[in-house]
C-alpha cells in the first residue's frame, strides 16, 4: 500500500527549557504531529492578540501543555474533513475554544481542529479581512450585542470604551459610532486621539482619571461602556454609569481584580455583563460574524491594521505587551 507523504508546514512552536522558561521559535512540523481533530485547515491568516503575546513571551501561564503552537484564531480553507458540515474547499474561521492554550492554534500554516469549533466564513469576507477583525473584533461585536440586549441604544447616551487603542477598543469604537452611538474613548496614549476620532470617537479622555482607586459612586457620565481593562478602571466605570445603564466587561489589561462596591448595582440598577468570546455558542458566533461582515467597513479595518509575517510575531509580541502596538495585528502565516 502506498503511503501518502506527510505534509510539512511552518509554525511558531513553544517549548519549556529545563528552568521552566518558555522557548519560542519558528519550526517546520508535519501533519503527523498535529493534535487530534476531524477537520484539517490550510491557514491563510492569523492574528497576534494580547493572549498570544503572553503565551509567546511566557509572561503568563496561558499555555497549559507543551509543545504548543500559539494563536487563538485563524482563517483558511478546509483540506480534509471527517464531518459532513464541512467539505474540502470550504472557507472557515475559528476563534477561541482553547486553541493556542490547550490545542495547537493558528500561528501556523496548518491546523487540525474539531468541526464544532469552526464557523463558515461570511460570503462577502476574505480570510484576510476576517483576521483583520479577528478575535478582538469579534469580541467587540459581542460586547455591542450585550449592550443592545440590555436595551442600551444610541438614544440612551454616551458609551465609554476603555483600552481604546487596543484591538477590541478600536473595533468597538468603529462599530458603535456606525450604529449611531456617541462614543468616549479612554486611552493612555492621547497622541492617538486624532486616529480614535477618525474611527468614530466623539471625545477622548486620559485613562488616568479611571485607573486609580475612586469613590464607589461618581457622577453619572455614561449610559454604558465596553471595558477592556478591568481592575480599578472597571470599578470607576461602574461608579460613573447612569441609572439603568450597563457595562460589557471583556478584558483585563489592568488586572483581574474588581475593587468595587455594590453601590452602582443596588442604587442605580447598573448591570455588569460578562463577555466571553472563547466558548460562545455557534449561533451567537454566526450572528456576530454576519453582522461584522455588514456593519464594519473594510476601509476602517484596513486603516486600523498592521500586517506582519509569521516570524515577526516573535518580535512584535513584547511590543504588544508594552502597549506599543495600536489597533490590530494580522499575521500572514505564509510569509
């Protein structure tokens, strides 16, 4: 019997050395090394997210098993499928589900995943555009949907977006402004204010006003918020939400703790909506990606995106953690 040759592909590989430090390099691997799954995808593009940067640098125990290929999302074309829902040639994308943490992820030219984790690529969206949006943009869409589900429409008032220069924040601003909301952007890089206003922010504020401990109840400034930061920032955001408002919490750039009081919840009826992009249902993912394909203009995303090659992800990861990267980073895994 003739044995089919093993496909070789390039990938970022994470290993541990004898001291427990993370080692990251670009390696050539084979299909016979891929983890279990019922769909093999030839990847066109991936992204570099905050979690990927933590994994590559080893600054946080994001990776649960080694060796690991990082990358929490990817877009590409099905090559082999043992599931009837997908056929060779189908264009698909993946966000979350532990890829890049417990299962090899998207910073590679090939991936093997479970069909349950995949989403068909919207017909009008290219793989590159899907990754220009990426998990960050998809999370931003879920955050907007969370505010809408609480009845926070454009007429309710100003929406605050924290971590405004990051991947989630920039897309959230673009989405909210195009849906008719008035948006205030909070950032530690005020020199980026012109760009944030180009994305749709009507006002830009210094994050220092939110990042230190504050009073449990403050002036009612915002109808709602998308918070990408957590910690004291989220506590102050909650304290400044108007009666009946809501906060969609989707990030922890400042920290995981929430040093807040119950006052905003029991005295102003404020709602705190947790936004999980990792295990969201297939139905919610389809709604989010369909809306993104219609509601987020391509020129907005292009102007908010930096493209790099696979090996460059190793260099850019520390920059991202230092807050030196603005907007989205899309990775062409084939260069």
